[in-house]
C-alpha cells in the first residue's frame, strides 16, 4: 500500500512539475512576445520622430549648384567664429537658420566654411565692428546652424542675409560661393533686381521664434 502511495506521489509530482515547467515556458514566451511588441512599438515611435526631425530639417538635395549673387559693399574679412550672432540690443526678431552643405553628388560636406553677414532689423550694417557677422564650420553631417536676427530692408534692397560658403578652411583650393538668402512674403522681393526665388529660405513659427531652413550645394 505504501509502495502504491509512493509511486502515486512520484507520478503526481511529475505531472504537476511538468505542468509548471510547461506553464513557465508559456509565461516566458508571453513576456518575450510582449517585450518584442514593446520594442517594435518603440522602434516605430523612434522612426516616426526621425521622420518629423526630417520634416523640420529637410535634407533635400537636387544636386544643382546654389546660385551665386553679388557680394555687395559691406563684407568684412576675419569675422568672429560663432554660430550665434544675436547680441544684447541688436534690433530684429530671433531667427534660427539651419540646413546642410552638400556637394554636387549630394554628399554632406564636412568642415565646410560658412561666413554670414547681414543688416539688423532696421536695415543697418555694422561696418565698424562685427555685429551680425560670424563664420562657422559644418559638422560631420554637413549641418550648420545660425542664430541671428531677421534682417530689415534698406534703400533699394529687400531683406536678405549674405553668406560665403567654401569646402575647405583655406579659401584658396576651391571656388567660394558668395550668395544671398531671401525671406518669403517680403513685398520688396518683387522689385529687388538681385532677388532670386531659388534662394528663398523656408520659414516656420516655433515657440522660440522663427525657424528657417536652407541647404547649400557647392562645388
Ligand atoms: Fe546687403
């Protein structure tokens, strides 16, 4: 009788143990499925946020050279290296201009040199100092970012931002692009003979002032 009991309890334990083991595997499988689902959701969310980042920072490149335009009379060499041209007391609403520098094969240009200069919100250039003047270099991804003021117009000219762009720090090896960027919806765009609509920046509103984008394509 005790032998039967012993055998019975061994079989019972084996059945219960087997059930728990199988059940444990099933539970683990459920957790794994749920985790992979969460991971795939996370991946999807991250893809979505990358997409929205791309909308804000379009990396469009048609491979066509950015047109050059006249330098004008107010360029000064040896501007300070900086990405933020906004200083205390400078007239003009905040504008953040950002984009990429590409070559004609649409490859990002690392260490491209960009030298910006412009009038303030009242249409006045600083020809004594370096207000609203500054140069910078792109990062590995060819990206630049400039914090500045929205320029005002001055006699004969619609609002614009001057810029020089070059592939290398030394400006001797490749041609320097000298051009101007324009703002959309400016009445004087229609009457300014220098204006070129392919040099319009794309502007949108943000909580932190106007955000604009423009991609350069250089030789
Ligand atoms: Fe100008």
